[in-house]
């Protein structure tokens, strides 16, 4: 049984985006041999029913080249494991080269195994080929330390490694891509899938407000959905800015609580329409807290 992460909708041909005018061909790259070859070489090729799909590593994301050698339209369904690309719900992705066709890029979950993976669906005309590569601005890969640096060669190194979460940078600024998309995906695992962010939090602000916690309310200026090894931020306000913190330490947690507290008082002030006593309270809090 399969489901879409965004709405947990069972996949029927119609729900999956299959075209009734095209013959469906599935390229399932979730078996170990594909992942191993991709990790070793940075590229992998799948050939099914006279169609070819090539996936190439593109600095934290992937480029998909599709070829239809048939004399009829094919509906290509490409299932990609999280070990190759961070699971993400990008929606429609325009072609970068070749036939001008749109790919549907969605996050999926196999409910029987719990596996999260990416599904890309492309309707490719007879004899056509095309390339899809999502914009770098639509997915963020965290800065992990090089694996060689993680090797503990001495007692001091081993002690230090106990407190090392493997990240070179813990805080990131996330903004809307500005290329017609309102969603950005942050990968929570390293490129090899061996290290994972254990916890995170995020705050947002707009031009008119201070920092507020990012929640799951789809009507908020920014909200998030989490799926497997990634978290996706959706921007209803394209001018909003998100402060994302991975594996927050004690100071990060304190700052998060302070910002959340101040944000709550600001909401109360706004609810009273900026009445003097409400403004005084929020002003006093803002004045004494180290924000």
C-alpha cells in the first residue's frame, strides 16, 4: 500500500498522475544494487520497456534524464530511494533540456514498510528525451563534517566526538526560492545516509513582525510538513524568512523559548488592537529579554 506524504492519499493511476493516453512504464530504483552503484559512481541507469532513465548526482540533489525510444507516448514513473535524493514534495518541475514536458515530483510512503521515497512522473512523447533538475534553491543540504574528520584517533578525539553532532553549521536561513515555487525542502540526513539530525526547530519573521515559531497551520505565513528524512517549508508569504536550527544546543533552546514567549505577547497585543496597556506589556518584555 502506498500513500502520498502530503495528503496520505492512496495511489490509483489517476491520483498518481498517470495519463490515460500513454503507456505506463515504471522504473523502481529502490533495490540495493541501484543505490550501491549510485553511491559508488554518482550515476545510475535504468532501462525498462524500451525507455531509459539516468539519474546523476548534482551536488546534493539529482538530475534525471529520460529517453522514450518507443513510437508512442509513455508515462514514466520513477521511484527514487532516500539514499539517492532527499525525499521532497516539489510539485511540478519544468524541463531543463529536451522535450518541454513537466515532471511531477512528489514524496511518497510505503505504508507496509514505512519507507519514504521520491516519485517522479513524466509523460514523454514518442521518440522524445528530456532532462529535469530542480533548482538548487528548492532544497537545502546541511553542512556535515567530512567523514575523515569524524575519525577519533586519540582519547581526546574520542571525548570530543561524543559532543560532536557531525554538523559544521547548525543554523540556516531559509527563504522562498522566488522562481515560481513557494516550497523549500531541508534534508535531515548526510549525503551517505549515515548521520541524521536528531532534533530541530524553526522560527519565521515577516517584514512587519518579530520571530514566531513555525508550525503546521497551513494558513500561517510559513508552515512545515515533515516526511521521513526531510522537512519542507511552505511560504504563503514570499517575503518571510525562516531561521532553521538543527540539533539545537542549550543556548539555542533558550533563544527559541524567548522568541516564542515574546511572540505570544505580541499576539495578545495585536488581539487588543494595540491598546496602550497591551503595548506597554510587550514593550517591557522586549526590553528586558536578550533578544
